[in-house]
C-alpha cells in the first residue's frame, strides 16, 4: 500500500484526531474514509455534469426556443 505524507494545519489535525478517536478509529482510517468520500462525490459530480452536457446538446433547439421566447 502506498504511503502519503500530508501536512494539516494544527487545528484541522486536532479536530480530525478527536473525531477519529470519538469514532473509535485511527486517524489514518478517518483520513482514508474522508478521501474515499471526496473521490466518490467528485466522480458523481463528473457523471452528473456529463449527463447535463449531453442533455444540453440534445436539446439545444429547445433551449434556443426558450431563449428566443424570453
């Protein structure tokens, strides 16, 4: 498993360590969980953006009619 050094501001490190301890997990596990959640959310946003781009392209004529109507 690769290892990564990450520098946190002191207050963020303390807060993350406290939350990890409260959740009965290591700081490493808590950081991995947070990164996994972030990666999952970003991937979902990219998929949603791609769907919206496709819809916008497929419905360009309708969008143009709406703009003209206003």
